C-alpha cells in the first residue's frame, strides 16, 4: 500500500501540473485581460508538440543532462510529499534537509544548462536565477524549520503537519504571510519571473533549449509550481481527513486549485520587479521568517 501512495504522488503531479497551468492561463485571460484565452488543455498540447521537435544542442554534456537532472530532482521531492495527508514509506528515509537539497538541485540544473549554452541572455538569466535561489530558499527552509522546532523532529511528515496542527500562533501567522508573499517567487511567476523575463531577456536560462529538452524543463517548472502550491496547503491548512484516501486527496487538490487562482490573480495584476527591488523584498521576507522562528522557539 505504501508503494501505491508513492505511485499516486507521481501520477497526480505528472497529470495535473499542466492542467493547473492551463487554469492559470485561462483565469489570466478571461478574468483579468477580458479575452478568450487558450483551452485548459493547451499546456499538454505545448509539451507534446515540443516532444515531437528536434533537439538542438551545442554539444556540451552539461547542457544535455541539465533538463534530466531538473526533472529528476522535482520528481524525487514529490515522492516524499504527504498527498492526502498520508506519509508514505519513502518519507521515512529522508528528512526536510533532503527536500531542501533536492529543490536546490533543480535550480542548480537550470544554472548548469544556462551557463553551458554560452548565450549572453542565458548567462544574465542564470545570474538572476542564482540571486533568487540564494534569497528565496532560506524562506522555504524556515517554513520547514518552523515545524521542526514545534515537533522537535526533522521528519517530513511530522514537521510539515505540526505547523497548522499546533494552532495559529503568532509565529505560524507570520510564516503564513511570508510564504504567501514569496509564493510567486517560488513558482517563477510575475512579479518575480525575473530570471526568464520573456520580453526583456527572451526566456533567459532556457533561450537555447528546444524540443524535448525544453519540454523537460517546462515540465520541471510546472511540477515545481504545483509542489509549492500543494506545500502551502499541507503546511498551513489543517488536515481534513474523511477516512478515505481518495476523498482526502480530492479535498487537498481542491485547496491547491484555490492557491492556483491566487497565483493567477497576483501574476496578472502585478508588473515584474527589477532584480534590485526583488532583493530588498526578499530581505524583508527572510527577516520576517527569522522572527517567526524566534517566536516559535518560545512557543508563541
């Protein structure tokens, strides 16, 4: 049964991540921009189309393996995810440090691919991606540490469930606000899609990628987006358990869809920040998350 939970994790994220992206595109088009917009399945069509294209590579090994490493890293994170609030058997072999490491590995793969392409725009995008990683990853780490401090364990299931499960104290409320403020940066959406900035630097790190390699990177970004949306639900919304795993998963996904609505609205109503503006914003988030950790140590 435990292995089944792992399989369900992977299948749910693989199948629904492009769909939720379609939801974001539809909301952005119809609600905010007052236009028809693409069909909900458009992201699936885009990925399948890229898979049928030719791969153009500069012959660099790092360029070729970067998309595979990125996708493998996010899939490795997802197998530990408590979907339906069920902690599977593999979660016992990892802790929150493992999750943070694997999420960082995905970002490093993006940097590897960009720098290996030897493109000026890719290099500029990779430098922005590096700054974003350095400034945003601490917020993610603090989110996990908040639960670890409360439960005094680095276990994935225990530390994640203990945040909302222990009640909404001052530390949890502060961290909830910080996570929401950092959400757009986590998922690479406006106003924090600074590394890609399509109009400015033409997709930045991904400018030289095409065909299946670009499809793998897009899938990596989609699954990472869904992971961060689902992580907010698991950490900050108390578990609703019906006693039936399927219903629990559906309830969790319903909350995830609401987070996607928030992502769509924020992304379509806020202009892109400059990298210097983003750095100042990230610094405030890091300071606030440290305050939340300090309060949690004293049980506040």
